[in-house]
C-alpha cells in the first residue's frame, strides 16, 4: 500500500465515529472508555472483541450475524482496519467499533469482567523461543484476558499454525483450563461451528489456497 493511501486512510479513520485511536498514554492513564463500553454502544448487549483484527473481516461478519451483540476489533495498524470500519458505516452496523492500539494493553482498554468473548484470529505464532513473550496465548496474555472476561467468558483461537495450536493446547491442559472445542482442520471436521467456518479472512483464504489446514480452539480460563 502506498504512503499516500495510508495517509488518506489514517485521515478518514479520524472522521469515523466507530474508530477510536488513543495514544499509549491515554490508554495507560484511566482510558476514558474503560468500563463504559456499554455506554459507547448505548445498550447492555454482550461485548465480543477480536485481537489483531487486520482488515476487520471477522469483526464485521460476526456483527452482521449477531445484531444483539457488540463487536470491537483491535489492531495497531489503522490503515488495515479502515476497510472494516468503512464497511460497518456503509452497512449501518451500529454494533461495531475499532480501536487502534497495542494488544498488550487490552487490560487497560476494558474493565474487569467487561468482555464476554475474545477472538484471536491468525496471530503471529512467534515461533522463536525469545519471542515467547509476544505469543498471544502465553500465560501473561491469558492473565490479561482473564481480567477483562466475565466469569463464564470464552476465548477462540483460529490459526493456520500447528505450532501455535499445539503450544496453546499444551498450556491450557497443563494449567487446568477448560478446552470446549478443538480440532486440527476445521474444514474437515463435521462439528466445526458455523462462526468458525462461515467466515474467512483475507489471510485465511491465502492459507487455504496453499493447502494449509486451519485449526481452532475454544476455551474457558480457570485461574
């Protein structure tokens, strides 16, 4: 994407009512929306978030299928989720928002027990050991998710990485968390939920074209 297009999208994001772009300091120092997301949406419907939402395809698709839930896509690359934010406005989806910020700040964006469900879609598996701290299902991240999730909240991990799938399953079983559903190829598993197979992101389509299996885990934390 050219720099001119990126700048254009950054400027458009600033005009979108469904896009929030706080500074890091704003997030770390009593973020204005923390604990007040139901007021932002003007309803008390459940809140679901997508971490690393990319172009926002999953956030948009879930919002269209679930009008009685609120969906928030989070990514540091605003030029990417510009497409999702624009689509939401064009389709008059009032249950969608996007936040441009670092995912490791998620526990500063939401209050304790404010989120009902988390989606992690095709994250960087961070295979090298020295990158473990950036892996989005490591224990530090799970503790952050546990803080913002309601007591019965769930997390969904969809990835093309067998490494990420295996690492996460091993961690969940080892720490006694509750695995609700897991398989190594959602398009060959008769029991795969429609919310998993009914929507494909840009990158997912690329992976499928290369013959890569798409894995999925749905789990609940028991800290």
